[in-house]
C-alpha cells in the first residue's frame, strides 16, 4: 500500500527500541513514516534536518531490553551515550512510547490512536 496524506511521522529512539518495525507497520497501514537513526549522530536535531516531520515519535527502551532484542555486545556507557545523543529528539517528541514490555502491535496501536487513526 502506498502511503497517503502529507503528514510525515519520524521515529527516533535507541537501538532496539523498534523504530524500523514501527515504521514498517505504519507504512503498511498507509501512514508515511520513517525511522531516524538519530542515536548515531552528534547533531542534536538531526531528526529534524533529515525529515522535517509533522509528528515525532520517540520510542523508549531500557538498556536491558535493547541488548536482549538486538544481542548487542555494548556497555551501559555506550547506551547512555545514545540517550544523550537522543535527548533533543526526546524533548521535542509529540509522543513517547515505552516499548520495554509492549509488543510491536501494541506500539503501533498506541501511535495510530495518537494520530487519530
């Protein structure tokens, strides 16, 4: 299905939060969405420079869940650095969704509800 409407949903969050999964689920429902790899950039508002989104969704995930989901071999300090790089996106998010104990389908429903869809 081709995305409809002019709204662009940008999705930011740390590795393993579910950005790509949510973007794919929203696109499948006709919502124009894009996962932003802001966690790898030291430019505080990279999310805005890349997309100029209508809505910014921030997906939160704890260190413990992110390493379990992605089988990452990184330290707590590396996770903390990602969260620092993401602080501008989190502060400017229209909606923040905790994905720790939330299934991908539930995350999608929460965002769709926020969007009024």
